[in-house]
């Protein structure tokens, strides 16, 4: 149980285009999901907290108009990187908290974004 | 000062050795402590989850939390090559909305 999927696992896009990443909790409901970014040999940096049915909460320094988050259902959150630039290239990882369980967060496998 | 400090390593040990991984933190409000294992190009996998101070054991893994010293540890007994991965400590406050603060991760290599 407690499986979180992400799609796509890898994406290459051109500068100026937008990319959407999906995060799904497959066997549990998640009122809250989190989006992280990870650079090589660096830790996970929380970008935003996604709450089902309400606006996401962004961490300081994260542009909400650039990283659009939508949490339309209890099993799906999406992150859209708008007008992507090469510096947005990174490993994006989502996590989900089981609403009906404890406090644990379960992570997705990550999405490798490369902007050319 | 970062809230969570973790030596990135790399740490190389022979198979069968006991591995000790550590993190220190500065925020005394942290109450929940976790260890995650991350293989290359994969998402983190939860290994251990503890609340407040004390020890927790699960198979070959033991997690220790010393809140007075703001120091947490993960011990791996009888280490195996399959344990080779990056180990991330994470922690959060009780009123943080479940958002986690991560260490940088320690890269572990267990050699046959």
C-alpha cells in the first residue's frame, strides 16, 4: 500500500514552453500533497504544500505564477512549470500524506525535467 | 545556519559492517523525526519514523533521537550491498502542517 506515482518520469522541453507533472496517490486519499525540488547532491527543498480544494501554500522564494499547483481531487495534484527556462531543470518529487492514516508522507518516484 | 545538518559523505563500508548515520538540528520545536532511503534517480522511501526522544528498532535498522543534544542517528547492522543508497534525515514541527525539513543526505556505499 501507500503508493504514489508521478508522470512523466522524465521530460525534455524547450525554453519558453510549459510542462505539467502529475502526482497521484494510488491506494489512499491525500488531502495534502507536497512538491519538492532536488538538485544533484543536494537535499530536497520544499516548494509548496498542495491542499485539496484550496490554494497551494508556497515556500519563500518560490514563484507561484511560475509553478502552478492544482489539487483538484483527493488523489491528484499537478505541478505546471510555466515558461520553463534551463535553470528550472531539476528533479521534482511529490509526496502525499495519507489522510486516513498517520503522519507519514509517501514519496513519488520523481520527475526529471530538462529544459533546453 | 541550516536547520538540519547532515554530512553528505560519501561513506564506504565493507559488507557486514555496522553503519552509523547522523543528523544534527537547531530547531528545538522539531518533534517528529524520519529517515528516508533514496536510490539514484528515485523518490525517497520511508525507513523509520519516530516521535520525540528514544529508540526505535525495525529489523537491521535502529533509529535514535536525542532531543537534549538535537542529534538523531540511524544504525544499520549487518550492512548489505543493497543498502548502498543516499540516506536522508527529515524532521518537522508539530504545527508545521506536515511539511518536512530534510538534511542533505549521506551517500552510503557497502562494498562486497
